[in-house]
C-alpha cells in the first residue's frame, strides 16, 4: 500500500510590476527579459556580497494563461576574491569546481504576464524587501533611461485597513498611488484609477487632514477608492485615534499580503506555480465581484 504524501501549508507574496512606457507593454516586456537574457542566469550583485538570479526558468499554462516559473537563487559571490592563508597571509591557490557556489539558497517564483504579477514563495531568508530590491536592480537594467519607469509594489493586506473602521477619529491620511494596468477593481477604485489616467499622472500623492470638528470619512469615494487602490498600486499611511483614545499610525507597507496554498513534500516549481497562480486568480476574481 502506497504511503499518502504528506502535505503542508506554503505561503507566498505577490509583487505588482508596473511599467510606464509609451513604447512597450509591461507584461510581455518582463516575460521576455526573464526568458531571453543570459543576464537572468548571471544575476545581479546584492548587499552583503551576495548575488541573486533567476534559475531553471520555464513556461506553462495555468487556467489558459501564460505563466513563467522557476527558481530565484542567491549565493555568496566569491568571484575575483583573493584567498589567503589565515596564519601567513600568503596567497593560496584555491580550485573551485565548475558550477559550485557557496551558501546557495533558493525560492520558487511564478510570473503571470496578463496581470504583471510575480508570486514568490515566502521563506525566512528571502524577505519581501530583498525580493523587491532584486527585481528593481534586475529589471531596471533593461529599461530605457528616458521614457520608461518601473514601479514594483508589494501587495499589501487589505485586512490591515479594518482597524480604521473601529477608530475613534481619523486625523491624517497620506496615500501614494500609481495607475494600474487594467486590474480588477471595485467601482470606487476604478473611479480613482480613471481620474489618475485622465489627468496624465504617473504617480499621485494625496494628503488629507481633519480640521476643527471635521472628520475624515472612510466611506467617501475619494478615500475609499484611494485606499483600495493603494494596497496593490501604492501604499497608505493613516494617523488615527483608537477607541481607547490612544494615537496610532497604520502603514500598509508593514502588512504584506500573505497567501497560503497546500503543497506536498516532493513539490516542484511547476506545482507551486499552478497552485499559487490559481489561488491568485481566485482572489482577484472574488475582489472584482
């Protein structure tokens, strides 16, 4: 009798890649960059003398949508370093086998060009900020210096906004927005997105303060639509007073959205891609309803 494979919960983060360009569409542009460049495998220099790169990249179809998937790796970069004897400080000739790298760490990823989203498996040694920094350095190497700009946004948890519904008073709201690429949006979010596009803004910053006896209304189209967009296309910082009278501050960037899927112990990058992208599509379709 075959043993049933054990399953476990695996989490992932979502990154929104937003390309502003008069010449190219972001979805297909990022797809080509990941798939067709030797630079993907060579990687980019990161902090603490490490190097990060795309490895074992493939394509597949999930629910009829094109998906690029594989592994993002990181290792210590020893290329060009001198090796010395610790006692004599004399140079030592060290032979490193071809392809061998020290401190290799890896994480699964999947990219859906239709929604210009990258999902990345959550692991303690690959924080969302490290992944975002890698994407920024990597993709910016292929953008034109004039006329193209890349925004990379870590999708934030909308549930983090629920504390505001119980707030005694909202005293200040700061929201930074960038226009979307035809995302699923609710009506109030769609209104704000349309206004940003019609005005020709690449980015929009909104600062609102209460004065006197006035109170900031979270249900108004301006605030509600802006906060809804911000969690996937920007961020929000809100100063408020809670029910106990204590002053608080919410920063949505401190609350990345964490999705969970179920995987088996002998999972693969493809299995991760299928389960994660299906989960993302389900979430986005529910949001649009």
